[in-house]
C-alpha cells in the first residue's frame, strides 16, 4: 500500500503566474525589488527578534505581536501564528488592500519604479475579447487625472480654476494631496491627448471618461469646464472622478463617473487613502457628505475624515472602515438628514461589529462652512465629542413623542412603534452577546427591563433583502463572491488521524526548511535505501492543503532543486496551501533547532519512516474493517485466517519501516 508508482503528476501552476502572458519575469523583478519588512512596516510597527521581525498582525484583532516576517535564507514571507495569515509580498498587498493579483503587481511595480512588460498580441486580443482589465482601467484613470492636474496648473488655462479653489479656501498643498484638477472648456480636451498618444479610445469610454457622439461620429469628453476631484482607491490610485461646475448655469452641479469594474460607490470612500493612518491612530472614522468637506477637515488638521459618494453608509463601507477602527461617526448638516443617517447607521450597526454614532453640526452648517469660521475647529471638535450612538440618536424623536403622551396605552404604542422600526432595520438578525448588550442599552434608554424589551419585539421575521438591496449592503453579488474567492479545498477524510496529519506535516516541514534533505535516502529492511519520492506521492497525503504543498515540494525534490519558501508560495494556487507552507517553515525550524543528538539527515529519514508507518497503519485498519464487515466474519475460518495474516503483515511492515519521528 505504501509503494505506489513513483510517477509524479505536476500540480497546477499558480493562477497569478498564468495571468501574465509575458509577465513571469515582471513578477520576479517586482518581488526581488520589494523589501517585505519595509512594505509591512508601512502599515504595522515591526521590531527585530532574532533572525526575524515581529509585529501585531493587521488581519485580526491582535494585541500581542503574533506575526513574524522572515527575510533570511533567501526567503521573504510573513506568517501570523495566531490567525494563520501568511504569504509573500503579493499576498500581503492583496489581503491588506483587498486587491486582485494584477492590481497588487502593478501597485508594487509602481512603488518600486518598475515598468511592466507591455501586453503581448495575445494578451491584447484577450483584452479586446473580454473588455479592458482592471489594471488598464486604472491606468486610464491615472492618465486622465494627470491631464486634469496639468490643465489646472497651466498659467492661462487653469487661472479660473485656481481662483475658484482659492475662493473655497483650498490651498496648494491640499490641491496637490487630493490631486485636484480642471477639465478644460472644450469638447475634446482629453480626447486630443488620447489620440496624440495613440491610446485606446474604447478603454477611456469603458472608464467613463469619453462618450460616443449620438450620430456615431467620434467621441467627446465626459467632463468639460469643471473642477475635477479624483476619487482614489485605498492606495491612492485614481479610479473615478467627481466634477463640479464652474459656470453656475451649467447642469448638473456635480457630475460623477459611472460605475465600472474598478469603481463602485457603495464600496468607495473619498479621501480614505489620505485618512487611513489617522483613522487607525484615533480609532475613529468621521464620515461626511462632500468632497470639499473632507478637504476642509484635512486642511484643519482633522485627517480621519472621509466621505460617501452620494449614498448612505453601506455595509461594505462599514466593513472597509472596520479594518482600521471600531467607531464610525456619521456627520450631517441637518436634523432630517441626521435621522435618515441614524436609520442607516443602525442597520449597519446591527449587521457589522462596529459602533456607529451620529453627529449634526451647529446651526445646520456643513464642515466646510463651519471650519472657515474663527472658532470653527473648536466647535467642530465639540460636536464630534458629543456625537450620540445611532440608536440613542434615533430615540430622541421617540423621546419627544413619549413626553407628549400621558396615558399608559399611548406610551406603550409609542415604544412598540420604535421597536418595530428597529426590528425592520435588522435587530432580529443580531445574536449572542451583541444582542444582549443592545437590549440592555434599549432598556436603559426606555426605562424598562431588558426582558420586557425582548418580549415586546415583533415575532415576524424580516424578509430577506432583494438581490439589488443585498448588493448595496454587501457591495458584491453572488457571482462576484464565486468569481473572487478560491474554491474551498475538499474536506479531510473523517477518519484522518492526528498522527497521520502530524506525520505529513513533519516531513513537509523539514523539506521546506531545508530542501537538500530530500537528497538523502531512506533505509528500509527488505528493499535497501531509496528516495522517499519513490515510496510515496503527494496523492497519498490525506490533508488536502498538505497534498497541494507536497505536490510542489516533491516536484522540486525529485529534480534536486534548492528552493526558498518565497518560490514555493509563488507556485501554490490556494491560500490555505500558502498559509500551511509558511507555517511549516517555522515547524521545520523548530524541529531542526531542537535536535542536538541527531543529524538533519537522520531526522528526515525518521520523519519519512513515520509517514510511511502512518500510511501503512491506516491502510491496514481500513482493510481489517472491511474484512470484519464480511457476514459471519467472527465464525468464518477463512476470514479469521485473513485477519491473522493481515496482523502479521502489518507487524512485518512496521519492523521494515522502523520507528517514527522522535520527540
């Protein structure tokens, strides 16, 4: 059972390698040019510890340094020993910034000053067949943003735009930070630049920057004679635009980019790339309604401020902000707007583990107007400090209604109306400790017991959201989840023993830490010394993630390749396999450092024999179980003899294979 055909079936090449027709060298160049410690250190404080660097993991609520960054022995990878997150430079950017691989590659290339290889004819054909890639759309947006900035800086063309910004008290430093620009007062300003540089007109149409003329005779600029506010993703790359009129007679006052594969209003927050650090430091994000409000706040030193893009706060917004803070303050300039914001904030609060507060500024002013007053910054901060959580804010209206009610029945109806509204907003979907805390808060606010609140809640379940509403709340559709997430690995066999899993992991751990161990032969009593890869293949690994890792490791061991963990991670398709490979490196390091009386070769040979024993033992038990299920097995002499023979065979095998990995 333990000696299958030694032929090896190569595992799949990692999807991200397949994505680049001519890009394999680009991937390696970008990887080699990126200092992983410096990259992670831009987001997490790292400190050296022995041969590694350690820091708080940004992928879970970590309160002690659980993440290690390894850059010795030709490696460059990270691993969290608490939540399991791990990978290389691309994994970190993809997971931290929520990018796909192509986006992460371009981001790191730009960061390192590397120009990526242009698409080959085949790739260009694929792009034409399937539409522009996300990277192409971002490049188009970046070119447009640079064009609008040049126009604003032009001594003549940008004069009126600069005067408008000056009148709005927007300084040069803020204009530069937010990449503000100006669309010229002509129909083909951007179009001329696109044609001059021989760029794809269709790409800029898909990006929402050009529009086809009605008579099908050419194209014209989407934005004309407007102040341009580039909308950026989390890492500061333009993905869309907001544009405000210069001529008061033009309509509409604000014109925004259409939604594209890289831009979704329900998932995008204006100014987040500039506010992120301050949000992390303060633990609070302030969400307002307009571009100039955000800019005014940042100029006043209030840098933890972002804006939604014409939508209420969505669940996806809350999920994005939840990566950086635990509290969100919704800032609105009127009581009616505040009540609508409170309703939306409560709905988000019920669905996401984040605290939502609501704040209305004094005199119904917006932040831009308030902060231009002499004591504006002080009054702004006072208003933020007095922000109420969304449920308490909403209760104010009912509190006023309660004060007008004198009869018990009328007060009861008022309270029940309030509870029905909370129920409609999703309170019924909250469970566990969070539900109890909410009911305790409601009881305190209403002056009744939590049990009475629970009993008074409507019993009718809230209908699930329609697909379009779900997409607004979550920021994604079912198909996007299926397309964007890797297929789950098959479940491990229910009878997979702890010893078998440990044996598989121990062997791989040693080979990952020191690939040269694979050259050593394993001595068996009857067959003489032979390579482990002649005795077992990756298909015999019962742990699904270990099976994927074994496929890549064995392929390299068979050809005597000395590989780094970084190269192994690049070849693995599935994130679970990459996380396991990173973890096994540390396991191998622990095994090697902890052995003083045994050589690495002997340790590897014992690990190999332990795996062979585990495979044989489980095969033996499976065959014994099958024989025992034979009718009348307890009284059938033939079956009894077969069981006896199996026991003897298993004993001989165990003796031939030898002892397992010593502790």
